[in-house]
C-alpha cells in the first residue's frame, strides 16, 4: 500500500520518478506526486488520480527527488492529501500508518503549527522541522523515536540538497546503487535493471544516499554493512505482453506458474530438517488474508484427505487477537503473495514467539515473511501486477499441494498424488480455453442484485475465491456459500435477479449439489454451472455451463477457479471497470 521512489544522482531525477511510480502503481492509485529540489527550492507536482495525471512532471529538471503513489488511509483521495508533503525545509513521502499521529498533531497545533492535509504522514514533516539542528539523519532518528506504527520514509531537506535520508519500520523499502546514482523504492521493479545493486533496508534501519554511494545505519545510527539482494535484473511490471490488461495476461500465465511451482518435496527434502518436522507434525495451523486465506481453505481439504492431518485455517487479522490455543506438534503456515501483509506477519510472529515451526509461502524471496520463517516455500508465479490475484493463487495452491503430498509421504500414506499434480499445467491450459465461454454470461451479471457462488467440499473453496474476485473488480455484491447451507437462510436472497454459479466436480457429492440447483431454479434464478462431469451439462435447470477437465478430487480448486477468474474479468469490462485497478484496493496490504 502506497509506493515510494527516490533518486539522487548525476542524471535527471524526474523521468526516473515518474516511470518508477508507474511500476509501483499497483500499490495505490488514489493520487500521485513528486518533489524535486531545484535552485534551492522545492518543485512539487501532485494530483488526485493515477500516475498518468503527473506524467508531464517527467519534463522537470533536477538531480534529486522523491515520489509517491497513494492508497488512502487517513484523509480522502485529493491533491492536498497527496504526497509528497512539504513543510518548511522538508519534503517527505511515507508508506504505512502512524497510530499516534492524532496526539502528535494535537501537540504540534498547540505550538502554533498549521496543517494542510488530513493525513497522518504530514506530522513527520512538522516534526523534522522541529528537531532539525543541521544533521538530517539525526533529526530523522529523533522523529522516528516518537512514531508509533509502521513507516517507510524518504526525506529531502533544502539545507542538504544533495542527499536523501530514509527510515523503515514494518513497511518495505529497498535501496539501489548504480554508477552515478542511488535509488529507493517500495518494490524491486521500480529500481531493477542492469548495473543496479539492490539492498533491503531492515526494520529500524536508516540509509543516507547521495550520487556516489548509499550508507546504511543501525537503529542507533551505527554504520552497518548490508548484503546485496539477489534479483532478476530484467524484472518489470510495465509490460502487458500485448494484452489490454495485466489481469488477462497473468491469467494466461497460470499454466507456467503452476508448472514452475510444483516441487517434489518428498524426495528433495527427504533427509532435511523440514522433512523431520513434517514427520513429527500432528496438527497444522494456517494463517492468511483474502485470496491467500482461500488457498489455505483449499489445502486444508487436500491435507486432510491425503495425509489425514487435522488443519485449521484462520484469517490472520482474527488469529492475532484471539488468544489462540496452540497444541504440541503444531506446524504453522503463513501465506502471503507479497510477504508483507501486515496481519499475516503479525500472526506469524505470534507463532514464532511460541516456538512453533513456521513455514512461509510467498512469491517474494526477499520479503519480511521470508526473514522470520523457519522454512520458505516459494511460489514461482513471477511478477503479478493486477490487484485481483489470479496466477499467484494458482501458484500458492500448487506449492501447498506439493507440501500436502510431502506430508502424505512423511505419514507413510504416499500414492500417486505427485504424478497427478504434474498433470495440472496441461489441464490448466485446457481450462483456460474452456473458460472463454463465460464471456457470453456477463450480460446476466451486470446489474445483478446479488450473485451466489456455491459448491461442496473443495468446490466450496473455489466458490469463495470466485466470489471475492467478482466483488473486487465488478463491485457486485456476491457470496460464496456451501451448497448445503443455501436453504438455511441464504435462499431468501434468491430470485430472478440473483445469478447462481454452481461448482460441481465431485461425483460423490453431485446429487447433493444438484439439490441446490433445483432450489435456486425453482425461485427463478438463472443457474450457471462449472463442472467436470459432462452428464450435468444439459440439465434443464441449468441456464449455461462450462465443462472443465477432470483432475484429482483434492486438487480441483486449481482448475475450477479459472472460469471464475475469467467471469470476474469479463464482467468487470462489461461494467466499464478497469480490472487492474479496482477502486479502494491495493495489491500489497502493508497496514492493519
């Protein structure tokens, strides 16, 4: 949430800042701005809306500047709430939430200070002006000691127009160094490139950048050495590969993401510490948020079916405040695409505090989650820019299914599960082709009063993810529900204005699921069926259907979710929405 960029060097800062913000726009697009120092004065351009609103700022000239693309927390999206915030000699950009800003603001206002914005971030600029005595780094440290919450900060000062200082706590910040320049960004795509050495700023650490070098400091401002970050210098978030939207491009990459994420843990880790932990595991507790939570629900079904180990899945924001009961023999799994999800990180730290072995499942190898975990199982989805997760969900499922198979093996229950998992990339390709059928469904969803997604067992896990996708990018009210629960209250919502999407991939439960189809159709609802069982395609109560390939019952959500992703995508377009940039949302949720 919120993207930060910075440049100090021999070149022109403005083009880098604008291009960097474009690459970080998935982190927030409520407003954007840049601030430069030119001839002893700040030159600032910021606007409400996307980075495109400040694209002409690339023509400004300066060798130093900072930029920001905002996801609003405190204060509505507006030009006055946009970053950078300038006060006196200081310009700042901030990612995070300052929990004690109201108290700090009240104290500053009692001293006669006047605030322009409604943001929590502006207090930082005022505090810097108050504490600055000629040493910018010391002033920033004094300010951060008064802050409660999370922050990634970058600061310019007119008195020292050739340096940027940074601080980080619980919000990601990277530093890049290349010949003749130093760079900062919230994520690697904004600074990646040939000749750029990247470093990750740790919690509580500071950095001072000039055109020649980057210096790093401990929380006590003692100089420290940093290990460079390994990354792909060709990584980019700006290439849609010929597609109109990132979301569609990323859906097309699902088979490759699945193929790259399959791992034979049972063989690879046979004599590792992790395999020994699996052998001793009696209970698994999964914490995650949003789409990652839904992948946890799906793997619960797979683990309990394959390995017969009980699994509990908890929304991370609820887990951390629930005073959880954690049994001996528990293995904790934290799932986060970015590895920076604030609630998931906090829940993971709670497990660590209780000495529970912790597994991180994430798409970012250098994330905060990877640094606190005992074991890291990387998804290999590649860069995902669309806010609504698609290929990263399928990659998470693949890694988690690989783990389920390893656990099955560790418990002496191994069978042909890995062989079946390896078929999924090919089946995913076929499912993508079949999913194009749903494009013709969209007219029945636009303007719907409510949409219901129902299924039983593993199909329910896909149903809740399908519902979330639709809500995220179409803004239609929807609900993912167990098919058997439809008659226990939710049936009251069903009428001719309520499309019902039914997932049906389990032959054992097919007749039971069809009971819900009868109930919905009897009340005037149009029923849309996604199934791997051909005999149900022509049911007279089914309005439209898609046939997807059959696969192992434990793994069906990986395929059945693909038509649901496509339905959300095409319905969003039919509604006139940009599926890559849903309102009020950002890709990486780094605040509570």
